[in-house]
């Protein structure tokens, strides 16, 4: 797809829409002479050269990736309108796109029911999951592996909960023996399991931890901010194949965080939190004197801690999912490095040769 062509189309489409509202005069502050802008733009683009080549296949220094061209066009087109997904009063079209994209994320993990929304980041998404955990288990703490993202310890502090870092085994996975020892104290209400640790990409044994929930009555939260989209490769074989058990077990956990702005090919400003039980929406209950007037449908601000959020983020994700849905043959194909049309290999596929 030709990015320049579609950015031009974006401008035309938004102008056509704007014209339906009748003529108006642009505010003088918006009328900038090209010559004046050129000088600022030259300095601006010069400064931007002080960056690392995230787009380059030889660059593997950080988890940053360039956004998919569809995400760029989706984001920039919507930014020309600038809707706010806090409420249907601020961004009706993009709020609906957000609900559709979030439903696709929930289906990707195998949730039959869900309540969820996009967030500005994985940090805020995890904060929301731990906030709900605190409401359900007041006075009890949160256990997470010593290799879990630092945000868990930090957010425990913010929420006034005690954090319990649990040692890891020699592969960087949470030690279930050490975890169980801590759970025996009865002081822990929630266990955070990581699907793709930030440092090593390790996946905790989520399937084995399910039994601990039943035994100790704890909540299980999966931080899949970094690794979540790799669930699309679970059960496939070949170089990209991934052991399926922990990934399949995520469907039975209570909440999930996944960051489309990591492996979902989105620009920054796009995390997501999903709850298996939609009833947890009651913990968010509040009223707003400024919004929630235009519809009796659910406003996303009614089920999130953040207020204003870019509708453009939801639009970018929705448009990307039209091309690459979060399915094994959609985004999974990209993550597995498979060329278009080549099916995922199953475990029993005769083309797989093992050493
Ligand atoms: C596992 C995990 N959780 C949470 C986060 C925090 O996400 P964000 O940087 O979007 O706030 C990260 C970021 O690297 C992460 O890898």
C-alpha cells in the first residue's frame, strides 16, 4: 500500500465530511504561511534524525517496531477529527471501533465473555486490573515473579497493596513451589502471571498455576502486555512454534493485559485490559457532570479509570485488524514470519523435521 496516496485520500475524505457541515472561516491561528512553517519543519525533521532505526530488520535493540501502514493511515485520518473515546458524546464512531477491536482481542485469548477497553499503556492497563483485584480482595496482597515488569511492585504501592515478589526458576519462570509457600500464608489475593517477560520473553506456567487458584481462592491476572499476541502461534510448529498449554490456560484466568503498541503493530498509546467477568464493571461506577448524555449505551469512560483517550488509537487498531485480524492466519502470520498464503504448520505436519 502506498502510504502517501492513502494519506492524501485521508485528507480528502475528512474534507468531504467537514463540508457537509456548511461553510466556515478557518481561525487565523490555523492559517500558517508555508515559508514560516518550512523553517520550523526543517528544524523539526532535523531533530527527529536523532533516533534509532526501529524499522530496520537489522535493529533488534528494543521492543519498538514501526507501526503498520494501515495503523498510520487510521491514526492520522482520525486525528484530523480528533475524537475522544471517553464517551459516546466525544467519539461515537471510534468508541464502537474500540468495542469491536477489544472483542477481537478477547476472542483471541478464548474469552467467552468479557468486559474491556483500550488504555494509554500497559502500565495503566495493569493498574486497572490490580485495582479491580483490590476491590475483590480488600486487605490482601499481590504476588508476581521477580522477573515480572516493575510496574506490578510500583502499582501495588500506588494502590496501597502489599507486593510479594516470588523467585524464578533457572528459565526465568515463576517458581510455583515458592508461590505456593507464599499463598499458604493467606495474605495474597491475586497472582500476576507473565506471558512474555520483559527481559527474557519467558512465559510463566499459567496452566499449572490454575490449580492454585482453586486451592487458595486467589485471582489470576495475566500480564501479556509484551507477549500476548504470540498466543496466535500457540500450537503451531516449525521455528515459530510455541508450547500451547500456558497460552490456552489464559482463557480461564480472570484478567489479561495485552499491548497492541508492542506486537500489535500499533503506534504508542495503545494498551488493553480484559476482564473475564463483565460484572466487575460495577467497581468503575461513577457519574460525570460533563458527559454520558448522548446515549444510554455504555460509554467507555464508565468502565475505565482514564478520562480522555485518543479515538485515533482505536481507529488505528480497528483498521489494522481489517487487514490483519488477530487470528493465526492474520496477525499470526506476520508474527511467525510466514509469507502470505502459507498455512500455519500443525504439530503433526509431515513437513516438520525435528533434529
Ligand atoms: C510485561 C510487561 N508489562 C507491562 C509493561 C508496561 O507497558 P507500557 O510500557 O506500555 O506501560 C511492559 C513494557 O515493557 C511489559 O513488558
